[in-house]
C-alpha cells in the first residue's frame, strides 16, 4: 500500500491535471481556476481523512462544486464576440477549430453526462472510479456515458465540422 501524499506535494504534482478537468467541466479558464482553488481548500480541510489515494475525493469535490455553482450561476456577465482567453496550446487535443467544436458540444451536454465524459475520457478513469467519484453505480456511469456519446454524435456543431466523404 502506498503512503498518503503530503498535501503540498499533491497540489504541486496534480494541479495541472486537476485544472484541466475543472476547465473541461466549466469551459472557462478563470472559473476553472476558482473551481480548482475551492476544491483544493475543501480537500485541505479534510486531508487527514482522505486516505492513500486522494484523486477520487478531489475529483468528486470538483464535480460536486461545479454542479452547485451551476445551480446558482450569476448571469450578470455579457457575452463577447470572441473569448478573451485562448486555448491552451500544450493540451494536445488537436487543432483549435476541433477544440472549439468539442468544447461547445461538451457544453451542451447535461452536467452529469459531461462529468462522466470528462472523467472517463479526458482523465482516463475507469467506470468504477467514476462511479465512486460521482456517488452512483457503474451501470449509471455506463448509461450516462452512452447517452452523452450518442448526443455528441448527433450534435449539430460536431456534424457540421465533420469531414464529408468525397469532398
């Protein structure tokens, strides 16, 4: 059994990946940084009880905090023609256009389905790990993932960006 990591070492090592997860959940870098900071504060308060593998606990805090923020989101901001933040060139997902289409499609998914897709495919967690983080059964993770992928396949933005045969 491995030893529980020191909180400071954990934050230093895992923050980039946790920030990416937070961004994928909320699709806004500034909000993702706030979300991660809030999650890490909550984790710090419970660090003695977290156990040897803090990742599931911290991911669950991220998902739950994002869901609670989405319920009480302030709507006073006004959208602009272009977002002020650009995509992270080091994330390796693909071309900027493909990323924009993917982010928009992920944003149209319900929160629970978005969380399963992000945790399963972007964080590469197993179905039992995602189920533990979300507090549901493995079957629920499977069905939510299946529904999310089906919605992504027929998403108008994804369909419009897909290459057509013979062109």
